C-alpha cells in the first residue's frame, strides 16, 4: 500500500515546518534510518521550503509518523494537528498534483518538479526506492509534463522571486540605486538574482560557504563574492538582502543586524528569508528599520495571480484524474503477478516432466509420431486436470462464477459449452 504523509504551507505555519525539514546532509541518513528494522518497504522524502512529505510503501503510516517525530525530536502531539495522511488512491493523486505544481504556494511553478526529482535520486542512491515508488514518480513526472504542455497552468506565473522584487519596490523608489546581497548560491538564489538583477541594482554581492560557486554566480551579474563568515563586515553596505541556504541554524542573528542598522544610520534594510529552517532570526523583523519577509509572507503576494490560472487548474485536475485511474489499474494488475508466476511455474514443471518422459521413449526406439501424439495428449490432460476437476466439484453460485471465469480465461465461445 502506498502512503503519503507530511505537512506543507497549507497545513502548517513556518515555525512548525522548519522543525521537521530535512537538510540535504541528513537525507541519506534519514532514509536508511526509517527503513532499518521497521515495516517500511520503500520510502522517498521530499523536503522543501514549503513542505516535508514522506512517500512510502508500508502496511500503515503510523510507524512513519512516530519515526518523524522521533527523528526531529518533536512530540508527536505537537505535529498531529498539522500532519496529513493520504493512502491509495489519494496518495497517487497527491503525488501527481505536487509534481504538476497544483499544490504549490505558487500554482504551476516548475521548481517543485526539480525538487521531486532530487528526492527520487536520493532515495535511489540510498536503495529505498522500490518498484512501486519508482513507477509512481515516473508517472508523476510524465503527468507533470502533460499538464504543463497541454494547459496554461504555467502561463504568466508569479514566482517567489518576482514577488520579492515586487515587495522591494514598495520600500525603495527604485532597485537600480540599491546594493543587493544574496546569501547562498542554490537554485532559488539563482532565480532571485535573475529577477533582482534585471532591475540593474547598483551593486551585487554573493555570500556563500563555497566562494568559488558564489563567484561563478556573481560574475554573471558583474558582482563580487564573499565568504559566509564575512557577513557581519559586509552587511551594513547592503540595502536588500535575500537569503536561502541549507543551514540548520540562523546565520544572521538579531545582534548582527542591530549593528548593521546602527552603521547604516538607520537607513531601511529590506530582507527576504526564503530558507526553511530560517536563515534570519525572526526577532530581526521587529526592528524599526528592517522589513523582513518569509516564504509565507510572499505567499500573500503571489496569491493575487491565482484567479487567472483557475481555468487551467480545472483542466489539469481532469488530466490528473484520468492518469490516477490508469496508475491504480497498474497497481491492481501487480496483485495478479504472483498467481501468473505460479501458473507458469506449474506449467513449466509439467512440460519438463513430459519432455523427459518422451525423450526416454524415443531413446528406446519407440515410433516418434506415436511419442509426439502421446506427449501432446498427456500435456493437455495435465494442464486441464485441475481446472476441470474444480469445475466438476463446484456447486451453485460458485460453479456459475467459475464457469464465467473459465470462459474468459480460455476465450471460450458460447457454442463451446
């Protein structure tokens, strides 16, 4: 049975989401730990700034919920109000909707697809992605492609990066006159850099743990790169700060920002924290001269573009519904695999036994034509013995059902009865 459980921006506030986020450095260990000595056959973990979800093939989701709370050292009753659990077919539908961007904070955004593929890659490398989940995710990716190419779900998309620029323009008359600092060099920062730098800011700086990677991004926009441990020194010179790293703890504290504001003589500073867990201590937002926005704050901006995409959403849901039915059909067909394998194994044993018997007769000099005739008769009798006996011994409704099944299985016509 396939289950999905987790929490996202719809069900849980940021303060809860950041407590159960899985950093890239913890993911492999988490996958191995969950499948060790637990009745969980397959598992993949999707952890982004907006969601933490566990996709698994297991008998029950309860053991996974207990593990999630234990792994992050959070009381289960603290998580319970925010957790959702989906089993078949809802788990399949949920995976298709997430991949297609229908469950995102920004409807139709394409970034989630890449994050889902990263989650699958991590599960493959950990050896926790079995047949069912592999098929589920491959179908999810093909459904996402179909939705994106046949509907207008991604048209005129309002991204988180564009929303950040929109908010910054409320604070400053023009971004062109401002110094912008990006912290991190991942995909989200790359998107934000593209949007902010399109406004031609005065100066661009990239702060990253790996300076080489930061420098590569900075050079695209004529900027410079610094190390993360140089933040305190450089922060006062920047008017706009956008941060998104994988750090498990805040990298910009209240004291650092207070000193920066003092050095800036209280000129306003606009800060966007897109990380989960947060990169910037929440208390920073209480300072008079700081405008701090989180991913949840940006959601209010992007929601305004939702109405224009509603028609595409309805169309996409129709596609997903049809593909869910197809996938459930595939899952059900897998239930007959052991029976088919058993049937073929039994037939193969009969064939080998009769073949050996026929070869012995031929070795004795028996007439080949007579041996072949006998071989075919003995095989036919052996193949049909069990179903014929079962039909003869059946009574009432059971006999009627078996007769119908036999007609379908052996493609019998009415006049063959």
